[in-house]
C-alpha cells in the first residue's frame, strides 16, 4: 500500500469514527412514512446517547409550523414529547437536539393520519 493510500484509508476511518461519536436517533415513533388510523399522542425518540431537545415543530399539509411544548429540560436517551390533538392529514415533525459533546443533531419524520 502506498503512503498516499494508507493516509487516505486512515483519514477515512477517523472521520467515520467521529460521525458515530455523536448522538443519533436509533428509533422514532411514529415511524417515518407511517400511515396511522389513530392520531399519535406523543413523539418518542430513542437516542444512541443522552441528548437534549431544543426544538420540536409540527407542520400539517405544508401549513405554518407549530412549536410543540413543553420539552424535557434534561438530556436523555429516551425522550417522550406530548403532541397536540391532531386532525386527519399529512404531517411533518422536525426536531433539533444537542448532544453532550455540543453537536446539534437535527431530524424529521413524515406520517399520515388517516382514520
């Protein structure tokens, strides 16, 4: 292996390791792309390590974003946020969280509530 190839391989491994070092969502409910017959009462996020939610917004059919509150104040690996009463339609939930290392971790899911 040439020195350049070795350097590239080493840097790739280091960068790949740093990506996994940050908190990331391992599971979310409702699931992305879900079609639900009952309105979800909560958003559940399971992180790979403790993270603190700083923002959660809900958007129906492309309308104005609505902030969801209250949010947990402490960093947690299992986060539950109560959602407002939802009417039938297509929804986008977006969130931002901060990991213990200070990195901001955004995410979003889309689902349809169709009774």
